[in-house]
C-alpha cells in the first residue's frame, strides 16, 4: 500500500513538473512572438514576410532563446 502511494506521489510530481515546463515554454513563445514582432514587423504584414522581416524574426528569436539559456545556466551555477 505504501509503495503504491509513493509511486502515485512520484507520478503526480512528475506530471506537475511536465505541466510547469509546458507553461514555461508557452510563455517563452508568447514573449518571443511579441518582442520580435514589434521589433521586426514595421509595416502592415501581407500574406508573406519580406526577406528582411523573416531574417529579423529568425535572428531575434534565436537571440532570445540564447539569452534565456544563458540566464538559466547562470542561475543553476549559483545554486
């Protein structure tokens, strides 16, 4: 009985952790979208991005992800 309770508890913690990770990824995508859109899309968008808009969006998103990884590594090294 106790072993089953421990397994269930472990599973709940694992599911909770996964849901938190999903929420963090979703939040990051939303932030990247807002920040990079405001920075890179300077005119009314058409059916396609211009090559400069596409390049800007790609670079902006990559820099945002790189900085997020760097910040997480620094926090981990402080613990």
